C-alpha cells in the first residue's frame, strides 16, 4: 500500500545534490559512513557516548535550513547536509536506498566528526573492506557451529565468550534469531552484532590494538509524524481502524475530544476525523506509536480541533487553536473501575445499616490495590480513618471544589495533611475498610460544600494557555494545525507529514 505525499514540495535541488553526493561518494561513503555509525565500531567513539540516543529532534530550525537549501544549493550547504538534521525536514522518501544512505551520513547522536563531510572535490581514501553476513540461528545451532559453518575458528568463539556477561548471552541463542558476522579482507573474524532485545544490541569488534571488545548499545530508531483522515461509517473505532489508524491512537483521539463529543451517542455517519501522530521506526519497521500531535473531529458539521502543546514549564496538554484547554480540571473517574456498584442517591437505603441514608457519592467497584488518583490538583485536608468511611482522603481543590475518597486499603505513603497533589496523582489504593461489603472506592464530589453526583456534575475546564506562553503556543502549534487541514480524507493508510515541531526538552514525549 503506497503512501501518498500530502502535497508536492519543490525539493529537486536538494534531491539532486543528494544524488550527486551518493553517486560521487559511491560505495565508500556508504561503506565508511555505515561502518562509522555502527555502534561499537572502531571509530573514535567514546564508550559512554550517547550514540544510542537517536531521537530525532523536531526542530523548527531544521525545517528552515531545509527550506533555504532547497531554494539555492551551494557547496557550503552541501557540507552542511552532513550535519544532523531533522528527518522531518527531508523530502519524501521515495528513492529506494536514498533514505538509508542519508541516515547513515546524518545519523544524529553519532560522532559526526568521524564522518568526513562529503565535498565534490576531495576523493576519500580507501576503506578497509569488512564483509558482513547475516546468519539465522537454526535448531541445534550454537555459537561454535555457527562460527564453524562460517569458516571461523574455535579460538574466536572462546575469545568472544570470554568478553564478559553480555557476550555470554551468545551461549543461549535461539532458533530464528539472527547474528551479523563480520570478517576482514583476510577472512579473519572481525566482529559480530546481535540484538539482545528490541532496543539494545551487542557489538563485538576489534579495537585499535586488534583486541576484541564487547559493547552494548541502543539500537537506533527514528521518530516521525504520520497522519490519517477518514469519514465515520458506524463507530469511530471501526472507521478509524479501517483506514489503518492504530487502536491506541483511536483511543487517544476519543479521549482528547471526550469532553466535546460523546463518542457513544453523538457520533453520526458522515462525521470526519483527522489526526497527526508520532511513530518510532527502525529501518522502516514500526517499533511503536506515540502521542497525537494534532487532531480534528467534525461532529454533525461542528469542527473540534486539538493540538498538543508543552509549555516552557513542562506542562503538556491538548488545547483548542485559540488556547482554551480541551481537558477538564478534574478526572471524571479517579479509579479504573469494573462497574458502578452504587449510584449517587440522596434517598438510598443503606445496605449495611438498613436505614434511609443518603449516598452522597458513587461507589466504583475495583479490585483491592487498584490505584486511586486525585481527581484534580489540590491540597490534602484529611488523611486517616473516619468511622464508616474507613481509610479516607479529602482533597480541597479550590474555594469551590472538594473531593473525598473512602474505604481505601492504604495511602500513598508520601502524603500527609497539607500535601499538595497534582491531578491524576496516586493518593491511595482501593480497599474495603470501614463499612464496605466489597472492595470499591466511595467517591464524593462537593461543590461549595454540597454533595453532587460525581458522574453528572459539570466539571470546570482546565486552565487555558497562560498569557505569558501565548506567543510560544501559537508559534509551536501553527505548523501542526496547518498540516492538519491538509490531511486527505478517506485515503487508506497513513499519510506522511513533513511538519517540524519544537518540543520543550522537559516534555519527554515518549514513543514506546
Ligand atoms: Zn459509597
């Protein structure tokens, strides 16, 4: 299934340069560059370098550079192309092999000084030929039999297994796993690579003194953005899955707009959705998906848009383009519950006391030990035992709002009366202390001192973008919103996005 570019950009000059570079440098550039960036290669690379940290910086600067070099290539810019730049700044990857070569040359987080900046005039020296072959472990194979089949000696096996604890993992090879064996021009053992798990690799190579060295490094991966758009036919979930949106992103989408659209009752055929989200890949293979960067949902003609933003102080949230918050200041449910075992009912007959006693909260059944989260940010006003409530925590959020959590089996040990807590922070664990017939959270929501139904009460909006961050917000989100509008509807599969976005380092948007 071929991905279609969002729109055609005039990128020919840069592409031409890249072609020239590639052809001109030929096998050397590729061979050397690949060799140099191999984690644990004999290049002058410090052992503790963060070569594994190949997260692609989504910087606005990178885009700017690309735009400029696209318009007027010069030798200086050609040299500059050997610097690490954002993948997002590149044109569409539709030339087979080009992307890999570029990544090899530009791989961020690698000691780029080790890679000669390619120029049109100087001819590079001959690299030492190292032959690599990938060997698949078969049933009954050991490192010895693999080396033997490859024409390598048993002394090499002993040396490899003598390289420490990590190398010992080679004694436990499993059928189907692969090893990359490297030999030099004299067909002597030069090293090997072995994936220890999805994220780390064992590298064995010869150092300058020709001794074998073992090193563990993170496998490189790239983060990029993709987009998708579709029309609802039936449910949001099925409609999105049908065009290839991963389930996790569908759930995120529903969560982001959860306060605007009731995805069970309000969804109509003909509604539309668009979203841009992060994916992490290695050599074109998907490792995982990440956060939604921007999204839109059109419900019966009404447009709702969301854009993710991290403020300089590290607060991340989804906002409308005008800066209002899409989230509420409170969680609707402070616990992942299996069922509502008792509703808010001011005239309820109490199950234990058998008298008419108002049930001023809601009972959310969940297994003992399930974390209980503070519904909103606030301050602990009570933590301890309170007759029928058992272990209870009361939180004051502001002059208006107060919440109460009862029957807990235990508290977050760091909390005491007066502690400041964040929204969603774990404050304790579900239990059945006090007058409870089974493990559940009794949850109360009080507005100006009056108990209200926690499941129905209007929850206040979370804070909008602070005025001091407004310019930053607009600058950070304009490109994503612009790209959002360009997403084609009902194109099967993910559409590439060439938007750069500057995340504050503190945001830590993980893609796993
Ligand atoms: Zn209750």
